[in-house]
C-alpha cells in the first residue's frame, strides 16, 4: 500500500487555505459566525495558515446542542475558524483515501449519497432473495481514537498532518480508556468518540470502516454489500449463508470496539422489502418511501406552517421545505403519498 509522507505543504498552502475558507462559508455567510469571518476572510485564512505553520494552532471549544430527528442526538458545532481548518485538511486527504474506498460506500463522498445508495440496494434486491440489515450501536460516540489513527497511519505518515489530526480528535471525546505501558505506572488515556456535525468526523467515519468494507468484500466475498455511514446491507442466496456472514461481521466489528445494535439486526426476504436510506426496495423493482420518513416530514411541514403563521419565516421558506421533500421522495413510487401528505 502506498503511503504519503509529504502532505503538510499541500494542507498549509495559501491556495488550499483560501479555497477551504470559501468552501466553509458557502451557504453560511448570512449566519453570524461566518459573517464575522467573511468580513476579513482572506486575512483570517492567512492568520490560520501562520498558526498551523508555527505550531500554535489549537482547536476551540465546541458548542453542543440536541436535535430530535430522526432520534435525539447531540450535535457539536466547532468554531468557524476550526471548520476552515477541517476543510483544508479534508481537501488534501479526500483524494488520497478515495481510491481506497470500495465502490459501494455511499456516505459523504463525491457522486454518492442516499439516492445512489437506494438505487444500488434496489439492484441487489432484484438479484438476491435474502438480505441482512445491520446498524452499529452509537457509532460516532464509540470510535476509538487509537484504532482510527492506526488506520490513518497506514496511508499517511506525514508527522505534521498526523499531529493536526490528533489535535482535532483530542478536541472532543465521549469517554476514554486507559492503556498501560511496560508497567502499571506507565499509563495514558485514549479518547473515544467523534463529534457529530464535523466535516472531519464524516470523513474519519468512512476511513474507520474502510477495512471492514474490504473484509466483507474480499474475505467473506459478499457480492451484494453496501454501506451508508454505520448502516449496511448484505445480500445473499439464502438465510443460512447470510446468518453466517452476520456472525463473522459481528466478530470483526468487535475487534474495532464496535457493536451491532441488537434491535437493528434483521434478516428479511427482498420480496417483502428491504429498508435502506429512508426507502424500502423490493425484488420486483418497487421502491417505497419509509413510513417513518413520511411522518417526519409531516411534522416538519406542520412546524413550518406554524412558523409562517407566527411570522417567523416566509411563504418561500415553506415552499422550499415542500420542494426539497418532493424532490427527495420522487425517487420512489410516491405519487399517492405526496398527495395524501400535502392535502392534509
């Protein structure tokens, strides 16, 4: 495997830092943190570059808040200047790791996404009679920093880049575990957990499971496999084969200190439908919107209308919400659903 030893000059180049600042500001210039940065964005980007070069850069504190869709999660918002650094780093690392990722990993990658993942699942549903659906329990909060860094070091050996990655990882931890050196007195704590909301977290989440993806494809030789973040499907010829794969998958993930959610480990026939990326795909080619997704939009739509009646948003905002959902569900056979939801 080829390693990359001299990536730091690319990360801290003036061109990369300016491009990263523009990417971080895209669509967010009206928001206060980005607006303040935008007022002197070139100067601020060069100041960040100087801090990275002289080693004085340190990530700031996160702002934590809860979201409740589709379930309650704690999201971490990094200071805006840190987001610029995240973009600068990922702009360099993405081209390095992208050729190593399998074709059927669909989250947070150029040209991928939920709709591409759904279409691929539909292809596999038409080819295989049985599917195993799995979800990793509390994936982002469970990622072991040492295991993740070990995966990154197989590809990136530049000490400055690894140091920056270590700083970013160390700026947040859900918990820690203690490891021992040559004696009981030589100990240090290893951080666990990535903050949901970071661009780097999304990228590192893919890197962390890349070895698992290759294990499933090359060791287990599962032809019908695809993954979206921590949600993945294995398609096979019968229940016995798929169940055996499931046990091997469970054991492999345990080596990464990860656990499959027991309530989201399901073997089903593709003729009755397989749930993936908010859609249900069937072996006969039918694609339906998952009921829970429709209910979430219904709640969001009602909340938007309530905001409009109170003057907290304009009619254009309500229309934009509806148009985005219609564009999303149009990838399925959803004509009746759209009429039923919007007519209410």
